[in-house]
């Protein structure tokens, strides 16, 4: 996996590094555009598609042999870009369905679900991906690939997977005309069990969120 890949005049579109970098770049651009709020009616379906495609790249990284960086210590990239504005824009746009419940580790027995936010998750994923992209754009492709693979296992893979499940659930509730339980007013720092979540959850009918989120219901 040569660092010369980035500097080729016409990168091979079949090259594994180029394909992963292209998918990462596509996700970064797409979510940034969604966060601008210009087309809120299509936000949820579009995010569902983009997160799904990103996880395909993540799956390929996960199945790939361990990538070893060229240098023992990671080169300094300087301060990370701020994602607070993007996070806040997404939170406002997704407010009716931003909070969801998630089990952090499905293999940890009797682990209670905890509240999470789609907006927080997407911002965290973008932070990881941007970090690797900074290496890639600097010509350190092996470093970039190592970081994307490592952070896929340690953070953004599970975070994006949870986000995908939440987005898919919203779409399914709307398309199947099923009531959606809203985690109304829950503090995402709380560690709540299933009974507490059920007590706190308020009923929000599908038709109340379908229009603003650009989702069609099944007649």
C-alpha cells in the first residue's frame, strides 16, 4: 500500500485505498450538506443512505488484514476541526427523532439500553473520518488507512451502526404506519433501564413526524 497512490495523476478507481477514501469523502461532504438544512424534507432518507454506504467501506476495512502505519508515532495534525456547529444544526433538524435508545455492547449480558443522539453520533463519526482524511490529503495514505481501520473498530464503526439502526427504525415506523415512541426530554447522560425508558417515553403518532422528515407512509 504505497503512499504514492495519492500523487498519481489518474488514481486507479479500482484501488482499495482510493475507494475507501472516496467513500469517506462522499460521507463527509453529504452530511455537511444535510446539516446546512437546505432540504430538511429529505434529511432522514438521505442520511440512511449515506450511513449505509459508509458502513460498507467500514466492513471492507474490518475484513482487511491489519494495516500497519509507516511511522511508530502518528504525525501531528494540529487542532481538530470544530464540529459543534454541525452537531447543533443536525440536532435542530432531527429534533423529533434525535434521541434514541441503544445497547452499547450486544454481547455484554444484561446491559441496559442508554439514550443516545443521532446528531452526536454523526458528529463523532465525522471527527474520526476527518482525522484520517487529513493524513490522506497530506499524502500519508498508509497512516490514513491505519487510522480509519483502527477507529472503525474502536469508535466510528459501532457508532455509525447504532445510528443506522435508529434511522432505519424511523423510516420503518413511518412506512408501516406504526406509532413511534419518543424519548421526550431524556438526559442522554442518564443510564436508564428498559422500564424507565418505557415510563418516560411519550407517544408521537407517525403522521406528526412523517411530513417534516420527508417520509412517505404506506396507505
